[in-house]
């Protein structure tokens, strides 16, 4: 098997508990990755995300991704 591995600089990972909107009961636990320095990202990312260059941008990881620490 071949795996594509990369390690972005200045990234923090967080485990978050997602809760239901209606009753606030715990739903699922997910992993979020936060890119803390986006100053060298392509401008198109900020247009898609309605964000500002340099601000942290976080996203959830798909369930089939493997992460090593």
C-alpha cells in the first residue's frame, strides 16, 4: 500500500464533542485540525472560506483519515 503523508507547520489538533442543536445531548466526538498560520496560503482559500489571510482556519478530519503523533 502507498500512503500520502504530510505534516503542515503550525497545526494544532483538537478533540471536540459535537452536541445536538435541539436538546444539547452529546452526539459524536470528532478531531479538528487548526492551521494557526495561514499567511502563505493561496488567496482562493480565503475567498471560499470568507476568511482573512493569516487568521487560524480549522476543519474536521474525515473518519477514514489516519493521523500519527
